C-alpha cells in the first residue's frame, strides 16, 4: 500500500515524463522522415495556384477515363491526359474566380437546350425542345441508373466548363483591338520596300575543324542561354533483353503436329487407338476445329472473297476445290492448315437503309437512352409491322427513332459498301438475303430494322475452316531464357556489364535522358517499373536489377543520375557547339576584314556582289541568302545610297548597301489594316492564351511523390 501511495503522489511527475518521452519519439520520427516537415501531404497530387488536387479525386478521374479509353491506352497515358485536363481546369479556374464569371442555372438550361435541340427524346409534338421532357429524363435516370445519372452529371459539367472557357476567351478577345496606328504600322511593314546590294561571307567558308571550342566556352554559352538549357532530373540506363521467342525446334514441332491433322492417324501395329481423321475427310468441320483439334482460332462460318485471305497464300486457298486442304503455312503469328468448306456466289456490295433502336447497355447507346432490351425489341417489331404495309414511312421513322447519327441525314441509308463492312449479323442479312427483304436484326448496337435496297456483282466466295496453332516458345525454350537471364544477372553483380554482355554475345541497349514520369523504354515499350527503380532513393550508379517484361526479362543497370537544373556541358554540346562556332567564325571574319565598301569587301574575300529587290520587314528574307532578320532590319535603318558596317547574320557576315527605297502607298484610312491586326490578335488567343497562363501559373507537381504514376 505504501508503494501505491507514493506512485499516486508522484502521478503528475510520471505523466510529464511519459509525455516528454512520447514527444521525443514523434520529433525523432519527423526528423528521420524530413518529407513530413517539408513536403506536401502524400495525399496531394498537385497544387496549382494555391489549390490542391487530392490523390483520391485524381485517381477517381483516372479510373473513369481509363474505362472510357479502353485497353488501347496505357494507364500512364490516361493519367497524363487527366493531369493535363486538371491543370487546364485549375489554371483557367483561377481566372474565372478573379473575374467572377460563372454558369448560372438559366444559362445552363439554355446550353442544354442548344446541345439537345435535335435529340428526339426531348422534342414535343411540334418538334420543339421540351424542358419538361428533359426534367423527366433526368429524374428517371436518377431513380433507375446511378451510373447513367453520374454520366449525365459529368456531361453537364463538361458543357458548363466549355461555356465558361468560351466566355473567358471571348472576354479576352473583346479587349484586343487593332488601333489605326497599329494598322498603319502593319501596312508599312509589308509595304515599305528596299532594294539592296550585298556581300555575304558565309560561315561555311571557314572549316569547323579550325574552330577550337573549349568546355569553358560551352559553359559560358549555357550560362548566357539558361532558359534554353534548363532540364528536369533524368537518368541514363543500359539494359540487356532476354526475349522468350520460339526456336526453330519449337516451330518444327508445331508443323509436325499440324501434319498429323492433314494426313490423319489410325490404329497402328503397336495397337495405338488415338485415331485422328484426316481434315479433308471431316464432315463436321466446326466440331473438328473447335473441339477435336482445339484450334487457337475458332471456326468462322462467314464466306470471304479472295481479297480477305492472307496475301501470301490467297491464290493457293482460293483455287482449292470444296473439301481440299492447304498447309501448314505461317500467317500472323500462327501456323495454319486451311480447308475450303463451301463455295458460293455472293454480291460484292450492297445498298441498305436502316433504323437503329438502341437499348441500355448496347454499344455506343446515346446517354439519353432509357429503353431496356425487351422494350427496344417491342419498339422495333412495332415499327416493322407498320413498314411492312407502308414503306413510305421509313424516312419519317429514321428521323424520329434512329440513333445512328452516321446515317440519319441520309434517310438511314448506307450506299453501296463492300461485303464484311458491317458487324456480322447486319452483314449476313444484307448479303444473304434478297433485294426488298425487310426485317429486324439484333447487333451489339441494338435492334436494326433493315431494308435491302440493292445488291450487285455476285462472285465466288469461300467458307474456310482453319486449324491454327500459336507460334510460341516451348517450356524448354522458356527455361533456357530464364537460365540465361539469371546467369547474366549473377555475373554483372561482380564484373563489368558491357564485358559480360560481349562475352555472351548479348546486345546492350543504352537509354538516356529518362524523366521521372516517363513510361516508355525504347525497345521494350511501357515499363514504368524500370523508370521508378531508376529514380528510387538509394539506387546508385552501377546498380543492376532484373525486371519481368511481357515474354521475357530485362537486366538493367543505372548508368548516370542527372539533377534538375542546367544541362551538363557534354549534353549541351550537341546544340551549343554550332552556335559557338558561328560566333567564333563571325569574330574571325570581322578581324580580317578592313574593307569599307561593298566592292572592296567582295574583292578581298573573292566573292561576288549580289542584289535583292523589294525586301520588306514583315517577311525578312533575302533572295539567295535566306531568312536574315538582323540584316534586313539593318538595311531599313539606312538611307538610299548608304552602306552598312559588317552585320552578323544567320548564315554569314554581311555588308549591305541600299540602292532604292520604296515607301508603302499612303492610304486615306487604315481601318481595314487595323481590322486585320485585330483579327490576328484574336486568332492568337486560341493558340497562345492558355499556354501563357500555364507558364505564369504556380504548379507543384507531386505525382511522383504520391506514387500515382
């Protein structure tokens, strides 16, 4: 009890001790992880003009954009696309707030009315936009389809954002006028003309080899042109790729297997019972291809013309008789054996008209689609029944019901088009039927009411059954590639990367200037893991690592780490050297020239005096010398008969004498020229305004730190 009493008496003291210990622990962790003190939260992807973009919000938008883009776009491509859109919205949003412009409810309704003015769902009996129908549609969407409603909300946001941008751009354009003084100047820049005599001493007259450029020269040039040579942090790597590709033995094994299906296999002397009927003798081709042989390409019952067959073997297959077999042959990553299953005459082109009734979930169904599949089928059948007795209503029904905007303007018609242009079900109906046939056909886009209006040029088509085997590496080949990669990885940990590669006859591929948000590694495609590794904390020059890539491996080595800032002398030399040489050549030419007249200079340099007429300031080009703005500008600073001093131009050092000055024609009024200037300024807004705002914006990009890339 005495001990407990003493503890109670000192409880405040103990609490203070524990609190200090915890505080010390937290401080130590903060200093250990300095980012926690100095960096943005790991949940902030970017800060643009003081506004944060959260990681969660950004990734939600990326996910939605990825669904919309489909598998054709990589994750990094989609992220970059969303990033650019977010930056644009934030940069322009700052301007909207400062100006106090917004899209209010009344304007939003007007925008929707304009955007949906031709959508049949929102028109009344008089063919006019009906706001009540729109309200009904939105309410119904909100009740029945959360996904559809969210798409609608996004659609409204996009319309509002586009309108805001247009309003802002129009405000800027309204402030850009062309004054009469500017009109007069523009007129005179184009209209004032001078004729000149000139001597050009080209830079090419001095060989590059005699010009000595030191590292300090390049360094000085970089310092004078800092903006040109500012670079992001980057990495240089080199790698060896180990690709799992089929060997000759693998290909021969596949061909031998396919030969078995050509020749067949029966009970032999050893009593084997795994009979395989020869392909040519098979009656049920679909079952034989899909089930018996387990072909990597399934049976396709569509007929094709010769032009649709593989080019290299088209004649061989097209000229077979029904039931004959050709192969094995290599085509598009497969070894194949093909059989002509059937032959018939088919029109090579057709002309149809159709009405497309979409349903929820159908491909490319408009956002305003509300009918289920069953409801769409009822609608299509109802229209078909009416059309069977009165085809004159077809055009009217196209306008009122069809969602295929590609054909509505042409009364639902697709004029003459070749076989296999449309989706399979549509194609089969229009080419297997007869002119005049009218029926409902379901495709991935919805229900089509199709009328065949014409067919022409029937010719031979073949139905081809093909047994295919993907040409891929065997387990033996895959194991060998794995061993080669593993052995190389072990050796380069102890010996020189290049040396080991040369000994094993592997190709080393260098990749320089990789940026932190890059994804593509030339030669192996989208490889974000390699890029992330190259920028990881703790990875040093000379470190190596193995990466799994599609169908193989990469062993990569980090060669160099380049910090953000000015480009190194070595890297800058590629563009700096020509410019420095030009400067040094100009200096050499000036030092050796003592002539003060055109003729003396031409004689001393053994070049000719040339002439150029009607030079103007707006397009500063000298005939025979090229674009020379400095030289042309100097010429306009001379009086008639006056000779210039030496001028350093783009292509050489010049001396110019003005032989004639022709002033621009004086106009009574320069309003037309002022209007042209105003139009030029207005046109520049669309091309340059956003880029200027972005360059001036404060953009903190934390994508790499927050690991969204």
